[in-house]
């Protein structure tokens, strides 16, 4: 575009080059707060969803070996066969579920798994009904597809914690609904759908021809479980193999591999071809040598995971007991995941409160308004750090909580 003197006006020209959907993206208060705190010294950061333990050596060494053995070239679009088989065995051994390797698709992260799934399922104008509060990136991923999100909020009470009103979820589904999106266990609330709830959601979706997109990235981050191995209920426990169900998972949280960018999708047999098409034009294939580290994680990772869960359980209890002594702080008992999601009485503006924690306590947390419409006022705190760091953060926060 030019002005009256025939000069280029770059800003306007650049603005026109991008898709309108990018101009319309809703803000991301979590990222805004990270920028606000960037560069400050001596900050304790509990805003990111990861622990402070590095990836264990047995996983890294397996990836080095693969690299040295020439696993540095393109591979199959849906992942290395040995990894697809290792995940199938993992479901057999840990979940007691039979999922053949042909229904398992490796992706370059849980986030990519979500994008590929949405790209395969929804178009402009479709509706995604999402249980919230929810990780902001998933709302952003839907926005990019130009589908609309209808948010159905969990209810919260001090006695019952976070609960799902199934009738409200079903009532939110319309003719345009293509997908019901459920994150269980949930980031940020730790709410975990029961076997019965999953069954009812799938029955409803089956009747209506709606896809269920289940994010089970935190499936192993539970502190109690009725199963032989510590794990949450999975939609795969209640599904038929041909249900319209895509389950997303990731290596990030369970094995301290957030920087590796590896995840997977489990889908019905017919999904293999369609997800392959989308994945091919997206990334061609997931990184090759890292997949061999992932096999080591699946096959030898249980003792490491147990040590992580022991630390996080003890941190969870420490946090719960600490907040119990602060009458103005309200937090549901985190059943799962490594997040505390709390409210401070008389402090309805979570962005302003997060800023105060940064400015006055040198602690970076995530404002609840990043997690959907009804999460305003809450603050999310990741407790997957060393006990010493957690205690230091809580000490620093106290002067604000007491004021
Ligand atoms: C609910 C949920 N899904 C997916 C992810 C992303 O996982 P990945 O690191 O594999 O992209 C996260 C990360 O915080 C998450 O909280």
C-alpha cells in the first residue's frame, strides 16, 4: 500500500499479509506475565508446566546411541515402528489395554498431536465444546482452525473441589459441534474425569456422531489410583476401537522430557491414513533419534517416574498444609498433576495479583484468566520443583498473602 506521495506504508502492508485469524487471536495472559518478569534477577519461576529435574541419563544415552548409529535421517511419517510398538506394550503393561501399534501415531510433541488432531477434525464454523478451566494453548490451537470454542466450566466448591456437570456439557453441544475436548487430569485444576463420566461422554458422543478429543498428557501424574500402576482412568478404558476418539499424550511431563518435543495420538484404525496425510504436510515425520530415547523412557522409566511422583506428592501435601493456615487462600485439593490452583480472598484481579507476586516477592506464577472465561481470579502455581525452592517461594509469597 502507498500513501499520496506514492511511498510504501510498511505497517499497513505487513498487516494485510497475515491471515485475519492471527489478528483476532485472544491475548495470552500467561505469556504476558512471563514477558513482564523476563530478565529480573533471583526470580523463582513456578509458571511453567515442568519440573526442575533433567531428563534421566538412561533416556539421553539411548538417544545419543541412536544418533551415533545413523538415526539422523527422515523416518516414517507416523513414527518409528519400534516406538509405536513400545507404546502398544506400555498400554498393555501399565494400562492393561490392548491398542495395536497401527493405532498409535507419533508426533513432535503433545501440542503437535493436538494441532494435527484438530486439523484433521474441524473446519471454520465448526464448534469445539471444551471443558474448562483449560490450558490456554489448547484454546489457541482451536482459534487457529477458525472453529469456535464453547467453554463449559467445571464447578468449584470448597467441599467437593472441581466437578463436571455432564448435563451442562451435553446441553452445550449443538448441530455444529464436531468435537468435545476434555483434558483429564486437568491443567490447571487437577480435576480428573471418572470412569463413569468418561463412559457417559463417549455414549453421548457416539449417539451424536461427535468426536471426543481427550488430552491425557497428565495421565500418570496422579497420587492415588485404583489401578495396579499409578495412572488416571483413560478414555481408552471405556472406548470401542471404532469410536470417534483421539487420545493425545506426551513424553514431556512423565519423563522430564519437555524440551524433546515428542508425543503421540491413539485413534481408531481409520484415522491412520488421515492423520498421516495431515502429519506429512505438517512436519513430514517426528525427529528420528529422539524416538529411541522415548523407547528407553517407556521400557525403563517406572523407577524414575516413581521418584518424581514421591517428590510431587510430598510437595503437594506441603502446599495444601501451608495454604490451610492462610484463611484468605482457597485451593481445591490437587488430586493430580503438579499444579496448585488457588484464589485469594479480596483479590479478584489475578493479573494484578500475579504482578504483585513478581514485583514484591520475586515469584512468577500464572494468572487464572489464561485458562478460560471462568478461571478469572485464580492463580496457578507449579509445584514440580525441589522442596527447598517451593518453601522459599511460599515464604516470599507470604508477605503478600498476609497483607
Ligand atoms: C494439557 C496439556 N496438554 C498438552 C501439553 C503440551 O505437551 P507437550 O510438551 O508435549 O507439547 C501441555 C503442556 O503444558 C498441557 O498442559
